[in-house]
C-alpha cells in the first residue's frame, strides 16, 4: 500500500486500486466480526470514542452511542497524524465527506454522500465555529466559508455530522454540519510550536495558552502566524498572515455559564487554480514544463490589475493578493437555569468578513507564441519570446462585506414519564443577517507556459488587461439575506430507546441590487437589477436509536431539508427571478434516509451506515464557457464505514464510503467516485516515539471536457501522508510530517471549456518543534 506511485508521465497506466479498497473494507469488516465474537465486556479502548458526548447536530447533548446520527470527531491532538495543510484538508479523513482541498488554504469544494459538488464550495453543508455558521450560504462564488476559517492551536476538536438532523438544526445544511469547537481553558497550560518547511518555503508559529483567572473564571487565547509559498515555488511569498482568537468563560451555579469570544484573522495565501493540460481520448495528459502538482504563476512580473469598481471608477490590485481574508468576530454564549425546570441557551455571533479572491485561470489551450511576441515586463521587457503561451484569465473578486450576524436561542425542559422514561422538549429560534457586497472582474493576460517564473507577454493583436471571456463577468452585488427559523424538537428516552422528531420553518427575505456590466467596461447605474423576494419552507427530521447492549446499537433516520441560494440565482439569470415577480424562488431540496449500526468489542469499534439521498437543485457554474444555468436532479445510495482497532502497539483508524450516484440521465454526477477511503495506522513504540501514515484514496470518476459533459476521466489515486514524533523531553516534542509522500498526481477536477485540470500539491515535508508548558 505504500509502494512508490508511477511518475506523471505514466499516470495513464496506474495500477488498480481495488486491492487497497478491498483491504480497507476487509479490515473494517474484521473489526465488526471480532467485536461480535467478544464474549466479555469491551475494554475501555475505543478508537471511535462512542461514549464521547457530542453537541453538533443534536438538540440535546448525547453520546455517539445513543445518537441517531452518523457523526465523526477529530481531536486537535490528531491533526499532526493527518498532517492537514488547511482546515478543510482535515475533512479528507472523514468517511462520507468528499473534500476537494486542492485550491490552497481555502476555496475548497466539499460534498457528502453523493449530494453533488455542483460548481464550488459547500452548498449542502454548513461550516460552523462553536455551533454557529461562518457564512449563511456555503456556495457563494469566490467567497466560500473556509475562506474565513483556520485550524490552529485554538481549536479543541472537530465534529462532523452527515445527513440526519442537520436539516433540522441548521438553516441550509441538509447534507451535514462541520463544527470547529474551540478550547476554553478547561485544561490549564499552553503550547508554543515552530514549524519549518524542509523542501518548500514555510515558517509558521502556533501558540495557545489557557487556564484559570479566578476560581470561577477561565480563559484561552491562541493563534498562528506564517509566511511561505504554500508548497509551490511559483507562489513565493504569497502566503503571509495569521489569526488570533480568545475567549473567557464565567462559570455560574450548577452547569450554567456565560462565555465571551473574539477572533481576528488577517491572512493571504495562494489560490491554486487548474493548470493547463492536454486531453487525449478522454484522458488527461500533462504538458511538459507544467506539472499540475507544482504550477503557480504568481511570480511573473505582473502589472497591477486594473478593474472596474462598483461605482464605475477604476481600481488596481496586485495579482499576488491571492486569497486575502480578513475577519473580526465577536461572540456571546449563555447556558442558564431559567427556573421551573427550564433551561435557556443562547449563542450569538457577529462578524465582519472581507477579502479578495485572485486566481489565475487558463482561458484557452497552450500553443506556440506567434511571431512578434515579446516579454511585456520585468528585467527582460521587450525581448523576443519564442516558447509556448496561454491566455491567463484573472478571477479578481473584491469581497467588501460578507459579514454575518447570527443568533440561536432555545428553551428546553425535561419531563419525567414514569418507569424511567423521559421526554425532552426543545423550542428554538434561529435568526441571521448575511451581508453580501462583492464585485467581480475577469481580465485576461498572455502568459508564458512555465510552471513557475512565468512571464507576461505582449502578443500581437492581444491587449493585456482587457476583459476576459468576452466581458461576460464584470458583476457587482450589494445585498442582504435575513433568515428567521423557529424550530421544535421532541426527544424521547426509555431504557435502550432514544428517539426524536422535529420541525423547522425557514423564512428568508432578500433585498438589495446587482449590476452586470456592458462588456466589462461600465455599469448602467441608473438601471439596477432589484433583489426583493421572500419565501418560506418547512424541514423535518425523525430518527431513533436502540441499544441492543452497551456495545451494540442500531439507528435509523429520515429527513427532508433544503439549501438556499444567494448570488447563484442573481447573476446570469432573468432579473424577474429575484425582483419579486417570480411566483417561486428556486431552492435546492434534499431528502435522505439512513440506517446504521454501532458496535465495539475487544478494543475495536465500527460505525456503519446505509444511506439514500435525492437532490433537486438549481445551479450556475461560472467556470464554464458559456456560463451555464440549469436545474438538475440526483439520487445516491451507498454505504459508509468508519472503524478502529488496536493490535499491540498499532492503532488503526479507517473509513470507506461506497456511493452509487446518478443524475437524471442515469450517469454519475461529475467528480463522484464509487469508492473513497481513508486508512491511518499509527505505531506507538513507547511514551516518546510514535509514527505512522495517513492514506486517502478514491477510485476514478468522470468530469466535463471540451467535447461534452462527463467526457474526461479523473484517474483513481492514493495519497499517502507520513508522520513521526519524538519526545525529546517531557515538555519538548519534535515532529516530522510529509504531505503526499510519494508525490502522487491526484486530479480533483477538469474544466469543460479548455484543457485545464486541478490537482493536489506534490510532496511537502515539514518539521515542528513544540514546547508545552
């Protein structure tokens, strides 16, 4: 499983991944079999931590063993084991989740259980920090939630709910919830960690410290700062910035508390867009000198990009801004005894999110530069150029405000029903206001076809800085989306049975305006396209969990939910769709059924879930040429496995998801593989030394190409990450981590308008020294 991967030039002759997939499946099934055969009570060892209490996607805190949802958790101490390069990269180790974290620090595509990645972002999944959304919408073009999220020393654990009650307990998240939970100073002490790239440019400092300020007051403060190139030489110095966040908790009588929190993020990181490639009979062929694992074009002697502002003025920006993210956030959380057996819980957050998305996108195929081409800027300006070139379209989006104010208020009360039975009623009201003020510009430049050190060219008859794609995409929008969502959940518990049923009614009102320019030259500010509509929709979910023993439980759930649209139904659609004249507002509906089993024994544990989902959606894909707006229907069936085992000094965590997904025409959705798997064996030699690998893989899938939908094969791949740590003293830890150890060429997407494809970054190795105090 860890043998070297064939080189890029032989990528079309990769060995089948079926043996590895089968090995993972057999290992997990063996876990279940041995657990069933265990006659004695299970020992404390349980790698899935099924007794751990989870708070995400549930109306009342329950253990995994008693919950009727599929949920995974990743502790902050495990981040080194998965060698994650970003917050979304962590998700690649979660069964059921398909995280295309190949775009850099953020701008990832995330899907779950065959529910499609339609155009970008995470339409059907809500990213949360401490149980409130980062953004109300997961698929805002060029402004995905992970843009304003960073994993650092301040987070305690990650909880991921797939399907189930997510449709009920979060607005617009029928596919699942991804919740980053912060440390709050319960464990006193701190860490200081320095990380240095060994074969790439990165220097990073992480810090965190927490503890008691007084007997009833605790705090935590943490963050990071780093500089580098994100693993690609062509992005030298683009990675630059960091984050600080803090909280203080005031403990009251009983379990009551009040918590205040703040966050400040100011970060720049490179945007890794698709790289020019060739297509031969539906297969991707690398172009010599352009390695999709290494290509980045930021270090060209770019001029400032001159773009159309939302007031018809002009502004300039640097291509090296990359993914610029700024966020200032404030939160208040309360959990109080309201008297009379009632409990009041309220979570509030306010954030001002802004930034810029600058990506270098191939606008046409690579070709020889015509006669008369010269270098446009830099030390060699004016010299003749005779190599290959392509048109680079600059996706330059200014996000002036993507701020969100959100509040989740709920009252709960338990009622004793006799004979140990209990009914818990939860009534809640969620409200939010999402601002969306952004301006798109797509300008084009002629660029030399070099994976790094590319140069801007003067090509006869071509104007650098002119609007790209025929001036289609200079757009601006200033809007506000208000959500009000009352919900009610009833939880029933009696002996081994735990069941719940709930309803949620989402009311959404949108207001504002947008403009689309005339060939990218100006806006007619006297004729705004008005955004003025409102609608409501009811979601529901019901499920149950039955404990056959303390080590064996079964569960089932059905849910009906929806994800709502923001800018995806403004640009490139009829203005009447959003100005109040349309009798219906498009929503993206998801209906899901799931059933599963949780079992453990003899130090092993298994979480297995069968799922079925139907999705109806409306989507706009801005990476196609011409821009495509269409309605789609999908259905998916599958099996999700998550298992753990301890054999001697070896800990094994594994996951496998089999998905049979179909569009309305009977073909699989684009980029949907049949099998996605994870396997992480860790060897704990002694208290000082441990090492292991994290394996993430997928079978082949299809994507769109110049000759039509689903005409390009994305090959199967296996990415192997490796890690090792050694305790130099009881306070000093040295760690090594390698992402993509065998430099696998792992494609995540192609583009249908030209030869271009995106892949994970090649091998990067880093060392960390952590001091605990």
